[in-house]
C-alpha cells in the first residue's frame, strides 16, 4: 500500500512560474500547481479558451513551464486524441497528454468530443476544472452552475439542476473517474497520480471556488471549498473500473455521520443571495436523504 501523500512528500519541482494573471484567490492556481507536480515534466497540455489561458499568460512570457497546445472550445478532447496519435508515430510512448478544460469546455461545448474519445478508448487524461460558470467572459451560467445561483444571464437565479458530468463520464465505463477539490490538494495529487497509471481516457472533475463569480472575499477560497464538501454539496470520490469509493474528507464525513448545515455554504456566497430559507431547507433535506444511504453503506463496510 502506497504511503499517504503529505505536503513534505510532494515533488519539489515547480511547473508553474511565480506570479500569474489569475484573479486573487483563484482556486485554479492551487489545483493547477499541485496537479502538474503529479503530471511531471514529460507531458503536453491541451487547453481550450478558459480562465486557464488567462492564468498562463501569452507566449513567450507564460506561467506554465510545460508545452501547451491552445485549441478551440469544442475540440479539446479531439486535439488530445490527435496529439496521442502524433506522439505514437514519433515513438514517444511515455509522453503524457493531459487536457485541461473548464466546465464550459467540458460539460457544454466540449462534451461531444470528450464522449467520442471516451468511447474510442483514447489514452489521455482529461481534467475539468469546474468553477461553475463561464467566468472568463463575465460570469454566465454553464451546465454545471448550481440551481439558484445568480449569474449574468440568470438574474433571478438558475432554474435548472447542476449537470453531473462525472456520472456521465462514468457511464462510458472508463478505467478511472474521480472528483476533487482545490481545497483538498493532496487528495487531488494522489488521484492524478493514480489516473496516469490507468489506460484509456481518464476523467477528473475538480471543484474550483471562484471569488468574483461566486461572490466572496478571496481570502476564503479554501474555506468555501471545504464547506462544499463538509455540507455534502460536493462529494469526493473515485470510480476505479466501476468500483466507487469515497475519499479524503468525504470518507471522514461518512465515518462521523455528520454534515455541516448547508445554509453556511449558501450564506457565504452572494451568488445564492436570492435562495430563500424554504429552498435551503428543501436542499438540506435532499442532501440528508442522499447521505443517509451513504452513511448506511459505510456503516456496513461497503464501498460508497
């Protein structure tokens, strides 16, 4: 059994230069820095238009020290497929291809190409960093924006539920699907390492708190991310060859059988300012019902 990763055991080499063009408190900066430590030097990144292209900056003064191919919004997974084929033709079998796309480029505009690559079994890692909206273009709603959230084009709050992209990808029978959070970087690191050891398309879905888009003080990014998990709004898990298990803080949550009231998460962000007390009580009831089944399975020693 591999020892658990600690801050002291993370690789020292950095693949993100000090200073980026990201917003203050951006959760992507945390996730990107830690995940690239797991990816390593021999890798090529595929990135569509997104907050990540802003974070990286423009060549030749770029934040990322790895080669990066910037592609169109809809073609991230297709471009990754092409890159895998090109590297194979060159005999570079060990070079890793990692696609990094936001929720817009994954759940909405890029979903068709991603589904096609998953069905074909192309060998690359696809990472969705989900800040729950089109933040780079002015905070518009995306398929993963939660119900009730105010955005530039849902001024009275979004009416639809958040799209469950990890479940969609798990339905493709992938070797590895996992959810992660920028607030729990060591859990993220271990999942990237594990995913890179699997074959075919691997999918990671990272929740990325966004200060300007979610409406909170930048210094609370990690606190907001932790609240999402501790309230049961966002669950950390992995599905390895179809076997699902809770990980990290969500595993501990199941063991303790306790949830932080979801009202703490909603009241900490201005995007939920129009969600009333009755709606919050209903959401709390739904979360408790869903987690009771998780508690029962955990109590029986079953995978959750």
